[in-house]
């Protein structure tokens, strides 16, 4: 009887602890990929080791809009058990490596990423001469 009471107590504590943690996110997607995807390699400069561990880069895709502007999509996954709050912004560069001014991208964008969820950050180049980009991401404590 004491053993049953102990097992029930432990079970209740485990259920309580599980209820306090943030839920992960289940996803469903098309099993057969029909789109033609252009993936690009990345070069990283990690200055925040905790953020680099908590927010995993899964993929970067490049495409063009219908009117010929370069578009990038960066796929990130929150690998923690809690919601992450980040700010990010894209900077665009021409074929000579000079930064292209973009008044629309001067501000950092705030994003919440639920535990276990993935997110897509998308940006469209401000001009047709843009050839490269940088994504800057900072954690908000």
C-alpha cells in the first residue's frame, strides 16, 4: 500500500512538472516536396554561444520574386524547452560588397519562437542589383 501511494505521488509530481513546462510544437507538411528549392551555404560568426546552441539554423533558401528581386528565407528551430525572444534584421549588399541602404530594414524585428518550434525569416532585396545578404540575430533576455 505504501508503495502504491509512493508511485501515485511520484506520478502526480511528474504530471505537475510536465504541465509547468512549455509545450513543444507538432508540425505536418507535404511528404512529397513539389517545389524546386535552391539552398545556399552559410558562413556564421557566433558571438553569443548560448543563442547559437538554442536557435539552430536548419536551412537557407534563395529565390526571386516575380519582378526579379532576390528573396532569402532562413529557417531556424528553437531547440530549448522555453519560448525564445529574438530581434533580427537583414542587411543587403551589391555585387561589389557595398551595403545597399534600405530604409524599410533599419529597425530590428522582434520575434517570439515557441519551444521546439521552427520559424522562417524572410527578406526581399531592396534593389535588383543586390547579390548578397547578412542576417543579424540577437537574443532578448
